[in-house]
């Protein structure tokens, strides 16, 4: 493995949050990605209340698609979460289970869903005069893994149009999560960025890369893009899109 590819492996493991997710220092969820298979159609998740007061939590599962370069969500009964609503005392935890709710026939292509973990705000305390209530919401990806899994083919375009943009087409049967990108010319890195972008199977997504610091230089006529994803390292030589 060359130095650039080794860096991207380290980059991915430093930014991909596989262990636990926290929101507003009150709810902690582990794991933060659920994968169901044809043989294992049930998974468990632990929700821990790190706050100092009891809280009520509600779960909602939605179908997740990407159409026209945007994430789309729709209600679905294909999956179930049990229990769907519950109370967690301060410092305590609740185990929930995610399972198939209806028959899933297509195990050749990944099914993609999102689990919303929503804290139900308590009524305002009239005596204290507090009327503003903030509710925590965490979104967790849920995948129905196809029987045959391989690194999905990704097609890349990098363009300059009021910023530096990546367009990635996924023609495979499973998602890819892009965690980091480097652009290289003659073994010299001229741009790099952390990112967190899912591209679902059969989808094309476009997003801006230079959000942390604008890329002011001009793209060379050709260059190499290197990307760290949860499906492995991608390397491809591209022409600059004018």
C-alpha cells in the first residue's frame, strides 16, 4: 500500500463513527449502524440516558432513497422497532430491537432505511418560566445487506463551479460512505478534505468538497482522486471538468 492509500485508511478510521453516537450530551446510542441479513433479520441497539433527568424516547423507521441527488424519506412498515416508545431513567439504558416487519424478497440489492431516535420533550415548567423545549433527534442508517457483497463500482467527477464539487455515481448493489478525499498531481497533494457522504446503490450524489476552506487554485488538466470509503480505497485518474 502506498503512502497516500495508507493515509486514507487512517483517515477513514479516524472519522467513521462506528461505536456510539451522542446528541446534546443526553442520549448515547450504540451501535450507530444496523445491518440485517437474510439469515440474521434481527439486531439490538442500546440507548443510554446520560442526562440528569428521565426522558421519553420515540423510534421511527423510514425508507431511505436518493433521487435527483437528494435524500428522500418515506414511511414504511418493512421494518419494526420494539419498543417503539419508552421511558429511560437518568443514568439508565434501554435495549431496543430492529427486525423485518414484512417479507423482503430482493436480497440481490441492499435495502436502505433510517431509524430516527427522537427524545419527546417534557411539558414546560410554568413555575420556572421556561417555555423553550429542545428535543434530541439521532438518525441511524439501517441496511438490509444483499447476499453477495462486493466493492461497489463508483464513477467520479470533480468540477469547479463556484467551489469544488464531487459527483459520484454508484452502479453497485450496496452503499458507499465516502469519508475522505485527496486530489493528487505528480505525487503532490493539492487538495484534501474529510467528508461524510453516503451514495446509495443506483444513485448519484453531488456535494461540495471545499466547505472548510475555499479552493482558490485552478484544477490541473488531469489528476488522481483518492477516496477512503467504508467499502475500501478508490483511486482513479480524472480529467478536469471545465
